C-alpha cells in the first residue's frame, strides 16, 4: 500500500507493508508544479520503484483532489468520519495500480458561511485514537483550521486566514519596515498575544505595531514575533476554545500555538507528526478496493 | 498668507488674502518625492510666484513635519486644540518668508499604546466650528483616525490600519484571485459590513471571502467591495461610536463610511472638504509671527 499526502506545494509518500511504514519519500512536487495532464506521469516519477516492486494500491489526500488537482473529489459533508470518507473515495485513472483520492470536507460556520478543508480531514482521522471521540483540534497554518470532533467524526470547523494575513501584512505594509528576520522571540510573541486580548480590534492593534516601533517600545528583532503573536492571539480569542486543544502540524508552529493558548490559560497538547500517513492508513483499511 | 497641506504623496497649497482663498495649487510632490535637503527649493518651485507677489508667511501641516520631512516638529500631547498647536509651531529655514510647521499630536489608547497623527489635527481644527466642542470625528484612509473632541480640543484618538490592510489583503493574498477591479458595489459592501457583526473574528471572516467566491456566493465584481465592507465594518465595530460621527476626508471614502455607519444605525455627517486649509487658517490666526 502506498499513502500520499499531496498538497499545493509538497508531495509526501509513504510505503506501508504489513501495517508499518517501510519507506518514505518527500519532494517539492506540489500540485502547482505539475503540468495539466501530468499527474499520472508525475506520480510514476516519484514512486515508480515501489510500483515496480508490486504495490497496486495508492491512496492520496490533500489538494490533489481539488479543481486544480488530478481529479476533483467532491467534498463530503459534515459530520464526516473515517467511514464516510472511505465510502466517498474518488478514483484517478492510472495504469498498473488502483489510485484513490480522499475527498475534502465541507461545512458551514454558525452564520451559514461555507467552510472547506482538503487534507486536514485525513490528519484528524490520523489522530482520532489519540485525541478521542469528543475533542477540539487546531491545525495551524496559512489557513488555520479549528475542528470540533463529536462521536469520532468531524462535526464542524472554522478556518482563520492567519498565516497568509501575517505574510501579507509583514511583507506588504509599512509594518515590515521596522522588522528584521530572525528566530521567534517568545517574549515579544507573548506580548502580541496579550495585546490581542485588549480592546480596540485587530485593525487598531496593527497600527500599534507601528507606533510601538516608532517610540522604541518594540525592536526590529521583536517586531515579527509580536505581529505573529497578535494575529494568533486574535485567532485564539475568536475560536474561544473551552477545553483542551489538540495541535496537529509542524512542530515549530504547534509550539507557537501552544504558547498562545497558554496565554489564554487553555491547555494544549501537540498531537504529533505523520498524522496524514496515519489517517490515510486508517481510511485505506475501511475502503473497498477492487 | 500661504497655507500648505504637505503629505507623504501630495502637496496642496492655498493662497489666502483678506481671509479668502484666492488661489490654490496641487501637485504630486509629496515628501517622499523630495530629495534630502531639497524642501526649500521644492517649495520655491511650487509657490514662487506667490512669494514674488510679496507673501511672507507660510504655514504647513502634515508629514512635512515628520522625521522624513523638512524639519521634525515634536508631537503636541493630547489634549490639543488650536491654541496648543499654534504655540508649538516649528520654524523651517527659508529665505524671504517665515515658514512654520504645525506639530502632529500624540496620545495613548486606553491600553497605553502610543498613538500619533500628523495632518489630521489640522483638519479637525478646520471643522471645529461645524462639529462643535464635543464630538466624535472619523478621518478614513490608509490609517483611519477616530478622534474624540472635548472642549474644542483633541482629547484622544485611535488609529485603524484599515486602508493599508485592505490593499495588502486584496493584492497579496489568495483573496484577490477572485476579485475584479471596478466601481464599489454598495450591496456587496453592506454584506461585508454586516458580516463584520457576526461571530468568528476578522481572520475567520477573511477566509469566508474565499469560500463564498468558491461556492459562487460572491461574484468577481462583488469581491473587493465585500472585503472593503468587511474591514470597515470591523473598524466601526471596534470604534464603537455612540453618538453622531463626523466624517472628514475625500468624498467617496466618506460616503462609504457613512454607508457602513448606517449598517450600525449610527448617524454620520460628512464634514466637508478643504478641512486642512480651514484648520491652517485658524491656527495661523492664533500664531505669533515675527
């Protein structure tokens, strides 16, 4: 069995034999780097040797199932759990192996505005054993997802455009002029998170990044960390988690979110790496292959 | 008397004789387009003929008094009214006329974070007769100012980075991909404003711009207006004006803000153009010239 997390800018594949990952392969061949019509040959280029060894089942998740991907896999509706996803796999045309794509999940926020995810549903499935059947999970990133798990299924979720807004504000507004690149400054990050809890709103708080720099209350090495804390703080304040939050994703980012959650006195647990591989394995077990 | 509103990207001069504007001149010679050390000759290039006619008093406001301008004019502290500003004028070296710069104003927000303005204080002074001694004014723009006037002085103010955040998000995130340039769509703008009043926070609402476009709930001609309404709506929600709001600035932008305030059932009044010229005239009257 071959499991693949194929996203916008990355490709990660796992070979699983007798339930254990025996090989893995990672590349920058995200879907945006594949020519139209080139997905089958792109896949063969990446995992040809494993196919040559006789692997015949490939399960993929992520943006590969989007309109810009190989085959569009229609969204499953919330609530969606491992069985719902396994039933809704979509086949991609490929000679010599059965290739299936996990659908994304669609929901609405409390105001009725549409919500979508692709890839995160599989990561959630991958940590279900660990986080339990009733849980709140957060998958931080460009588009952070806050997911409510009920009875072992994704009951609903909300996305915050935090990472992408951070990059746009740092790189394309006056704020970036007083910021130096460098490692995260945890104290400045925490100050930003605490600022998010004060009155005035995000757009006002953003201007404060500028004035504090002008009056030497925020140094060039602190600026980006403070801005990051400010935005993540606003995200956490809006998400209003009540119980423990399970963080899923890259370790460094999860640690930042854990720091932010601590400022809100919310308990955080980092739910670990390779969630996509575990989720794909779990869905693959439940799927009916030819 | 010559009055000049000299900002980052524009230069606007008024010639006043016997209390009436008899000539005006506008150019794109903002302070960022003037070489270091070139302000005196730049000024002479713009208003040489008026000086040749015998004008000897020049009063300026705006970013010309900033660190990047001609002479840095230290901020006046809140509360600041016309007399405070007139007492704090700073001279710029110029042969053949007395040139003075109105200082900006400095305050702090309720959390103690610094606030600054340069130019807006003069516009406020320019509309004081109209808005009265106790008022709330809003000067929309890249960095919108909400100003509380008490006893005819600027008692405090808060800035929101709304215009600049709008441009960064439209031009440098995924949101711009589903937006076409065009005139403001008032209905889409109002939908954005109303969205700002729903739960979830700005970073979540931003992602909704994307999903609504994906599901054909927001067209390419509506996208930018909706995003504008969303951001201005968040600004108004955070500013929480209680009474009438006096809008000062460019007519089209003031009309948008009036539309947003109407969604919050807040009364708005557009306080008119040339506020800078009126304010400069009022401060000039109170100043002691040599």
